């Protein structure tokens, strides 16, 4: 008889493209070949409001049973912004942090009640991401059966006192990178909890990608650099726009900056910045293949699937040097460069744009790194060690 396991995650679906949610789905779908897998999630699609979107309480997605629970109310974004600013800029106590967590959401007491009453049905319950209501209040309901995938990184929220206990609750932990493991051990002193460093496999469709037709569709120039992901201040896009526009003022031959992903901030109106909005996976991969480099300006990354995908396509990366995880990819794979200020950004971009041999060498190294470190068979075996 196959063992029954559950995944708890804030959102779930083919149209959900957040990093932790996508990682959860990719792992769940592959483990479903050997386990009876259920997803416990909310009916929310929008991560800003957490408004209920899905009508059905239960559905199958790629042969995985998904149980959806309603959120209790949409998030009041104005109120959340006030609370968020207050806890980040003023002295706070545990009550302030709990108020923040409830405002952070997604609040679903129906999901918590289901966990409390039915966690005994599952051999293991796997919780994704430390930052949300579903994990923070849910993990304690099934702590004795829990596997925690925190997707943690060095950001202000992780130093909230309410998270100290959370990182000591699970029976085991899966870290996505060595940097995440080292950071969590240093921050919480929980080395005694069994763990694996597993990462996520790079998922590229086994089809021919028609790069030329994609370039023609979007009328792209021969030389461009690519950003892929949510276009958000919290992802470093504000600084990216600033650095790029300063670079463009100084360099007449500056490459076009192509942006793909949902914008949640204003994009400067400039002929050098080309936002394409949402694109299909095939279009994304074609753009990665054709771009001179992928740029990842975020300071806060626990893995960065788009960096690994770009390296798979032998496209070098230019990343924010304040992220230990991103720097780790560059150094271990010898597959990219990193910057910590505008001067370094300018120098690195110049070097990569004007040195085709270097880009080719970094690209070859990147493909080798991804093939060796992010193979699905190796990753799933690490999960199975903790499940069984």
C-alpha cells in the first residue's frame, strides 16, 4: 500500500508561478508516482489580496489531488502596508509580530481545522515556506509528522521572534541550498534536526524551441539582456531600473532590457526597457536562449529557478552580490558574475557584453553545474529519505 503524504502551501495551480509554489508543485507531481499525494491549500490565486478565486473544494491537477480551503477574508492591502511598515521601522513585540502574521495571510481557519482533525491520515506532511499563515499556524498541528521546506533567506522578517520556535518544531527540514542551510543553522541553532539539502530539478520541456519565431513575435533586437520574474520592488527591480538607465546614459550601445513577468510596480517609460508581460514557458525558454545574459537583481533568494533555467540553456547570469545563494551559484558553477553597487554592475555588464568567449565559457560551465547538482533523481531520493 502506498504511503499517503500531504503538502501544505499557500497557493497551488498551473497558473500559480511563485517560486515556492512552483517548487512545491514540481516535487509533488513527481512524488505522486510513488506516494499517494494530496495538496492542502487555499482558494486564493492573487498573493496580494488572497481573495478566493477557485470555486471547487477539490480537483485533480496532473494526477495530484488538490484540496482547497477558503480564505477567511481578502487582505486589506492598505492596512497591511501600515502594519508592515510599523513592524519593520519601530520596536516591536510578539503581539505586533502576530498581528503582522495574521495580516500577512492567507488566513484560512478551515485549512487549520482540517489539519488538526485529519493529520493522522498522512504518513508525512510537508510544509512549504516559513513566511505565511498556512505554515506558521499549520505546522504545529502536525509537528510530529512534519517535513519543513522553509525557503528561507536573510530578510528582515526572518528575525521576528515568532519564528524562533517554528524552526525548532519540524521532525526534518529540506533546504534548497547550502547557503540556506548555513544561514538557518546560524540564525536558529537547529542543527540537531535531521535535514537534506535537495534543491529543485530544472524542468525544461523536451521539445524543440523555436527561438527565431519568438524573437520575431516580440520584435526583439539582436542584443538584449533578460529579467524573468515578478517585476517588484522587493525583487530588486527598482534598483535594476536605476542602474540600467544610468548605464544607458553612459553607454550608447547599451543592450535592450527585456522584462518578462507580472508587474506590481511602475516600469519606467524608456525605449531601452521592453516589458513583455506574461509569456508562455516555451517563449520564456526561447528568450533565455537568445539573451546575452539573465540578470537577477534580488537580494533575497532561496534558490532562483530562473537562474538555474538560464544556466541550463548556457546563458550566463549577472546577479546581486548581496544574495549568498546567487553568489553561491556563480562561484560553485563558475557560471556568472555578481555586483554590489552601480560601479560593479557597470563593469560586469561591460565585460559580459564585450567578451563573447567569456560568455560562452560561463554558459558551458553553467550547463554542467545544473546537470550535476539539480538532477531530479538525486533530489527526489533526498526527499524519500526523509519521508520513509
